[in-house]
C-alpha cells in the first residue's frame, strides 16, 4: 500500500507557483488574492489565515476582509463589486458557508467570473462542462486530479466512482475525470446517499473518490482489493483523550480500508494541502490572463 503524500505534492506545486510569481513580478505584475469571511467560524478563520500565509510565502498580494456575522447581503455584495473593480486583485474567494441570512448563490453570481478562482460562478461551471480551458475549476477536485497525475495513477480507461454529488466536489470531479487528456478519459459513476447497494457500486471502482461529508463512512466492504482511494473528507470527531478534545478523520475508515488499497490519501495531509495549492495556482493563472500572457 502506497500512502499518497499530499503535503509533498503541494510543496512541488508551490515551488512552481513561486517561480511563476517571480516571473510575473519581473514584468511588474503581482498576483493578488482577496478572501472575504463573514462571521467568526473557527474552522473558516483558520482556513483564511492559511490562505493569507501562503500568499505571503509565495510573494503574492493578499487582502482579507473579515466581516461581522451581522453583515448584510447588500454590504457583502458591495465589497465583492469593489474587488471586481480592483486591478490589484486577480482572484476573489468568499469563504463558505456564510451566515444563514446570506444568499450564497447571489454572492457567487456577483463575482467577476474572470476572478472566480474557486470556480463556482455559473459561467465557469458551464466552461468546465463544455471542456473550455479558459474557465476556473473548483480547487478541491482540481487538487484530487493533480494527486492522481503526480502519483502516476492512470485514469484513462479506469472505472472511477465519485461518492458525493455536491457542486463543490462531486459534480466537478466527475467532469474533470471524464474530460479528455491527462487525469481524465475515465469511465465515471457518481454515487450518493440514494444509490442502491452503495457498497457494491463502490466496489466496482479502480479509483474511489470519497466526498460525502460523513466521518469514516467508507468501510472495508466498499473497496475492492487493489483500489486507489482518494479521501476528500475532513471531519472533527469528539475524542476527549486528546488535548484538543477532538480528532480529524476523513470520509474513509482509514485503518480498515488502507490494507486493501494499492494507494490511499491520509487525513490530514492528503487532499487538504492540495486545495490551497490549486487556489494559489489558479490566482496566478488569472493574473497571467489579465496581463494577456496566456
């Protein structure tokens, strides 16, 4: 069994991003990312801090807007529109989920699709569906695809099951895997909570991508011998034996699934680092497009 090291692959991606930033700066262009957070959710705050830190590490311009939970939708959209008009900003990300009174769809629609480095604007979703490379792709599925490519795991002709049908991971993941080219050309099944005999469907997979948002949901009977498992989930589970009072686990019961696998991602240290790595890469790509550098 091979453990797919997401941290190492993310570092390789960051090295390429650092070189790209240096090249752009030599032309007088500094890629800029703006992150907007509404409310004080601790997990979201930590994620925003990590994005800000990585921007600085790579030499990018970083802007944070940390707004109170009482911020109105009109005020939030006004900030998005200011960022749309700011030439120093090439990527805009509004941290999800927002407070319940915010219409997240309306906020996403307000982002300039050319700066939608999260890939959730309808125009970018359409471009992914049509196979148009000029759009942006959600960062987590893009990171999963990069993990497969960098690990030498062939997807062409493979039977792949994507467990989960969200717009954040499941649906864009399936589209990426079906597309022509490296990391694609697969035969894809999208399974979910309503799928009949879910373990049997998952056992057909040469590659199983678990993104269902339920801790340790995928057990040994979901996985055939020699499969590759990509665990997208990251869940907090109470564990009062630990100082923090919780542990992080994926959507896969790692201890019982790993022995059956040809390769598997850990949690943490698998898909998570790749999400931020692809966000940085997409922001750099946006800066190049705005500068008409391809």
